[in-house]
C-alpha cells in the first residue's frame, strides 16, 4: 500500500512537470519577440555554408610524408537586407584561430561584418570589417575556389576594418574607394622594435578600385592601387591588375601584382635574412593565371599557375643580388558538377610549390631550394541553406 502511494505521487509529479514544460513551450511559440511572418524574414536573408573538404596525400622534396582528411575551408555566411536601401553581411571562418585582434577588436576568424547603405542606384556606402578591394581575380574569387594562394595574397591582411564608397556610373563600370586600418595588430606585435622607425598614429590603407566590363561581358577587369602607411615615412604601394576573358565554355584570368614596401609587411624577405627585424626596401612581384574549360555539362578541366618573386632592393651590401627567391605554384585538376541545381563540385587535383633561391641567398643566408606537392580528392560547395 505504501509503495502504491509513492508510485502515484511520482506519476503526479512527472505529469505536472511535463505539463509545465509543455505550457512553457506553448507560451514561447505564441509570444515571439518578432511577430513578422517567418516567410517574410527568410525571403530577405541568405545563409551560406562555404565549404571544401578533401583527402590529401602529401609529399615534400619527393618524399611521401602522409595522408589525411582535411577540412580545408569552412566559412559560414549570413547576408541580407533590412530595407530596400540597407544591407548587411557577416562571414566567419571556422578553420582559423578566433583570436581577437588588438587594433579592430574583432576576431581574426571573422572575414566580414559590415552594413551597406545604398542612397541611390549609383552609390554604395559601407562600414565595418570589409574585404579589402585589392583587385585581381585571385583575391576576388570565393576563397573555397582557390586551392592554393600565391604569396602575395597568402601573407597579406586581406580583411580589414574601415569604410568605403562605391560609384556605378553605368552597368559596365564601378569605382570604389576604401579607407581601412592597415593591419589588425599593433606595430609592436608585428614588428617589435625597429631602430629609427616610429609607429604611425593612424596606420591606414587607402584603396582605389575599378571594375570594368567590355564586349557584352566577354572581357572584364579588376584593377586597383593601394597606399599603406605603417610608420612615419614608411609606406607601401600595392598595384593589382586583374583581367578576365569569359566565353561560354572557357574562362581565362590573369593577374599582375606588384608590392613596393618601405617596411617589409609580408616578412618573407626578413625571414630569409634571419635577423628577426623587418627589413626596408623590399619588393614583391607576382604573375597569376587560371584557366577553366568546360568539356561537358558535368566536367571542367582547370589549371592554375603562378610565380612570386622576392627582392631586397634596400640591401646594404653593394654587391648583393637584389633578387632572393622565385616561388612557383601549379594546380592542374578536374572538377565534376554532379547536381543540376546545386553548385556542388567533386574534384581531383595536384597542388604543387617549387622554391628556387638565388646563389646569393644560398651563400649569405643559408637558404635551400625545395618543393612540395599534394594529391587531393574532395568536395566543394557554397551551399545555400536559406
């Protein structure tokens, strides 16, 4: 009898608890904070999972070093409009360390976090953490589409906080101006202390960009010039000229990039010299080429090739060879699109790098030629969830 009362009490308690949870859930459903229809909200928002996943087989100097599965890219993006004139965009990279940066006070893993206001059809105004409009098709592409970046892009700060204005005189041309922080970290964090160099009170990057389209979209351009101020009397001039030939079943893109750095921002040349201090009078030059040929509705053959040159024009040695390194990159591959209405690619490719140092760099800095490559099979998609 006593056991029966205990069991009845437990059942009543569970029933009351279940009813309480159900009532709480019901109240939540019928009293939302935002009372607009859900379909209205979803019509104005895109949720995109930019992902690339692969099985890699890796080699260094011709020696097999191992195989592994790698989440090469995962960037979650939310974008949409608040009104017909106000837009937002947010993208975070889950495959990068989310370390809050000391200059702009936002995670380094965050690519984009900005608002855009369009006062008219011809003008755009935007502010927040932006994609610096460097120019060139390598950087303009969705990052998941670039299997290996050239040194010019890989060692740059490409997402910076600031503001910009865009002007579209007609549907064939767009001009933008951006004023950004030149970096995400402080001068001391990047360069430590450099004798005779004083940190700028406002380290900035001014970016000027032109996007053009000719011959009914068959010939396109993304050209830019950027001026950086890192320290007092220490500037960097960056030029990028991107050109694209776009035919129905064939796309060819070529970028020329040149960076003239009073203070070594990419720290590649400084790394060769091994003294731990950013060198002055550094020059980087890059050629980048990508071809995409559609041989059927499902199959594309692709090839990307690039070469990066590193020079130390400010070397105090009067007999020095200004050129220190040539770095080659090559990516032949095949991409298969198995689904008609979804941008899903199954790919197989080879990604290779070759590093060739001058005799001067070998003799004076102990640099050694080398190469690495990998064979990959994977999937890639900018999956639109909403």
